[in-house]
């Protein structure tokens, strides 16, 4: 019976050794899983933070684009007004024509006669003897 008792002890001790080895391996796996879990959580937080930053950046860009769009609309309206005004404005040729007309009727550079001067000159001529 000693043999059986020794054999049982040997089997029991082998089972305990295997159980301890498996427990150790399970602890190592649990520690690895914990590190992976922590790493995934850190990555999730990092991704969420970056997504929030990206969202904020997109909102700012959207606001800037909206403001630029409003400014462009205003500029287009002003250009349209200027174009309408240009349609009513005088051309260079028309301005030259007006300048020429102004030069012709300018009392400073042109010589005009008053009605009295004309009448006097006509009267003087009518008094002169006619030449044949």
C-alpha cells in the first residue's frame, strides 16, 4: 500500500504543480489583458479627444466659410451696382466731345459780341457809303 500512497502523492503533487503552472499562466494572461484593456482605453480617449478637436476645427472653418460667402455676396452686389453705374457713365469719347463744346462756348477764350455792339456796328455800316 505504500506504493499506492507514494503514487497518489506523486500524482497529487504533479496535479498541484500543473494547477500552479496553469494558475501562473492565467495570471500572466490576465495581466496582459489588463494592459491591453488600459491601452485600448487610452487609445479611445485619445481618439475621442482628437475627434472633439477636429469637430471644433470644422466648426471654425464652417464659420469662416460662411463669413467669406457673405462677404463675397456683398462684393458681388457692389460690383453689380458699379456695373450699372458704369452703364450710365459717359464714355471717353463723350467726355472729349463735351470738352470740345465747352472750349467753343467758353466766354474766357471765345470772342462774343453784345447786342449793343452788334447794333452799333450795323448802324455804322449802314451810314457808310456803299462802294461800287
